C-alpha cells in the first residue's frame, strides 16, 4: 500500500513506528477519543437469543441520552491512477520468499450501492481468474512457481480501492510476468460465460454459509450498515451482476502502470 499510494493515509501502517508511538501525548488521545468515540460514529449489532426489549433496556441504562451529532465525513483524497513505486523488496526473518501484487483502482463510484455492486463484480472476476479451479493457479502451482497459500482479495471503500494477490514464490517477478501475460490472453479470448455463472454460485454459497455463524452475521451486518446497504439486499446484488459488467472490469483493471510488487525475502 505504501507503494501504491502517494497521499492516502491507507499507506501508513496502523501499528505506527517506535518514533510515532513515543510522540503520542494524552492530549492527542483525548482529541482522538472526542472526535471518533461518539454516538454518530457507532452502531451496535446483537446476534443471539435475546429480545429487542432486553437489549434496549441495557442500552438505556448505559449509553448517554441526548441528540446524536452529525457525522462529518472527511474529504476524498486525490490520487493519481498509477502506482507510485513499481517494486520494493525487504529482507526479513521469513523461511520462504513472500510476495504481494497490488493493483491500484481509482475508479470509485460515488454512492454506497454502486460501490458494493462494483466490489461484488470484482469478487466474481477474481474468482473467475484466480480461483484454485482456474487456469492461472493450476499452471503456476503445478510448475512450482507459487505455493498453495496463493490467494487474492479486492477491497473498496469510500475513497480507496485495490486488488491484492499474495503468496509464496522463489521468483515473484516471474509470477507478476505470468499474471500480466495471462490477463492479456484472457482479454483476447474473452471470459467464459460458464465460468461467470459458476463464480456467481460460489459467491452465493459463501454468503449463505456465513449465516451458520452468529459472529459472521454480526460482522457482515456492521459492514453493510457502514456502507449504507441492507444485508439482505446482497443476494439481489449478486443476482444483478451481469456478464458484461465483469468483462468491462477485466478491460479496465490490471494495467501494468497501476501495479506494485512487494517482496519479502529471507535474511
């Protein structure tokens, strides 16, 4: 993320550094608390064998009364389309070389519903391109280029979006080269409609499977509420993802100038 972004604070490690931690004062902590720990920034989800009346009675005892302050959103950070640093490498105490391929995406929809629709379409595209049943993983894994831990994840929020592929490899630069060549081939051939339908079913199944866990239900409800979307609208969102939507994303994502390769090699 430090390589992908020039201005956005997502590039800064959440944990900080010894220097930044030493500079924290009580005044800074109180300022953070008074800015972010307020009712307008909070949502409470309760999943389990409880009645609404039981929960509300506890809330009324413990939470302050009074109006809720308006939540003021920060301005969007401007970012160029291209990644800032194409490649970086560090040596650390690891047993095998690790890599992350990051793909910057500055085409962020304005409304929450449009954002979650794009995120869903990108998840379908990732499933088509990089699932264990797909050609890229099979070829790279069987040749020994990548390990079984290879995976990918697309993240999209109000003002930042990126696609990540990560795993183990003795030759991360070749992984990136193979990925770019693979994307070029798929763009020429076109996406398989059969793979598209299969990938949507994978997404359906994964979403429904999470309802087996009250913890997953709670986490999902929080995510959807903060995005301004109802959890139970998601099945319709998956259903509405069109083949043409995914093909369009294939044409606009994965350009080399938007990609950074980060490598962690053994000491």
